[in-house]
C-alpha cells in the first residue's frame, strides 16, 4: 500500500483550510484517512500551521511519501525553529545550547597594563634615562 502525507481541503468556498493527513495514495482527496497529523489555515495570522512533527517523522520512517506542498510546509516550520522533535532529541542527548555573553563583555581577558613598565619604556625612547 502506497501511503502519502498530503493536504485535505476543508472549509467554506474561497476560505480554504487544510488538514495534513496520512492516507492511501489511491484514495480520493476527501477519502479515508489513516491519521490526521495537523492543519494549515493560510488565512489565519496567529497560528496558520500546526503539525505534529513526531507523527510526521514516524510516518516518514515507515515509508510514507510527503507531497511537495507538505514538504514546503515542513521546511517553513523548520526555518521558523518549531521543530520540537529535534529539540527534544538534543535535550535527551544532553546537548545544551550555549548562552551568549552579555553585551560589552570581552571574549578574551586582557592582562592589565603595568604603569611603571610603560613609563620606563617611554623615558628610554625619549632619551631621558
């Protein structure tokens, strides 16, 4: 059985919203669904895309083929940094992101300049010594 991860159109005319579904490739657009893994609402501005990435990765590991549209949506999620499956895997492995130092903090410590050495050198260069 060929399994696809694709968009299933829902909503009113001229106000489309989509479900991200896993289904048999031979089923029609509104046909039987194996699993509903998310939704995409292009007209919503606060949260237009919500996909369960853990389920997505499980289905892809089992051999499901995402369509081009779903690939683009997943890519945009990753670009925005919402791939929580990767973050959870890093946390489980003990990988902790480095914190940036506060602004104005030097990255390398510089040894303080000795004033006596500086003035003695200047006196020698000027021929005063």
